[in-house]
C-alpha cells in the first residue's frame, strides 16, 4: 500500500520572510494514487491583516479569520494526518517554504524536503513550454473546473489529486483486471462485469489435412509420425 498526501495552503501574500502567514491548510489522503475520502482542512487566524490583493485570490479577509485557531493550535492534528508519507503539492517549494516558517515559530521540526513531491515540476517535464498551472492542467486532462471560482485549498487539493493521477499515468475508466472471474485469474473485466470470451476452435478441413500429410511425408523421421504411432487407439 502506497500512501501519500495532497496538500495546499492559502496565505496572506507571497513571501513568509517578509511576514506573510498561512491562513488555510488542506490535505487529502491518497492510497495507490486514489483518494480514500480522508482529509484535513483548517482555516487559521494569521495574526495580521490580509491584503486586498490576496483576498481577491482566495476570498478570505482578516475579519473572516479573526475567530479561527492559531497555527500552533492546529499543528498537532496536521502532523498526525501527514505522518511520515510523501507530501504532494503544486509548486511545492512555495507551500513548504511557508510551512517551514510556521513550524519554526512553533519550535517544531520542518517537514523533510525528501518527502516533497512537486506536481509543477512533473508537469513541466511532461509538457515543456506549455502552461502548467493547476487550471491549465485540469483543462488539459478534462477535469471539471466549474466549482473553482477562487483558490480554495480544499477544492484545490481535490483537483490536484485528479491531476496527480493523470501525471502518474492515469486510469482507464471502466477497465480493470479481475483477480478471479470464472476461474481465469487474469480475465479482463469492465465495471459492468466480465467480458465474455467466445471459444474459437481451429478445425482443419479435409484439404488442410491432406496438404499437411503431404508436407510431413517429405520430412525425414518426422516426430508427428512417432507420436501418432505411440498414441493409444480410440475406444
């Protein structure tokens, strides 16, 4: 079983070194590339103003977040949810940089960069020279974007989960290998049920048998003749 977390943050700005803070964290669990339904989502009081340009991106204002918990209060839950598994994010260094600063404020060890998986880097390698934002990738993979009116972290991780699946090779809808269907361990099946296989036996015509006998007669000590001589007579 391969477990990983798809993560996204929303922030008050672009640079934690100048005082910008995390105001939303969301993550979903995927096992063997597929979402399990387990998720983590918290809004956070950033302890500072939220500039209008940032509010235009994610829709949050300082007054909306005033009664939310501080980052230190949600950190134990976040760490428990993330565990020791890979953390996948789009433009992951951005999110990791913000989390580094928040973890430092709390005196907690940072998430190891060895756990970081950057879907933006994956997309650039696969689609060099093309737009590779989350929106662009969703459109490229025909993923529904109708609910994405602002940059909501929980919606973004759900979309990114679908994008990550496609970047890793995708899934052919309706097609799977059944473990055992009718005694055949590798029978092909669809979601509607197994695909029936019609036997197609090869029955030689008398002319085929005659040509085969003529060909075998030209061979020196053909093994076919030996096998026929050794075969028991039909009862």
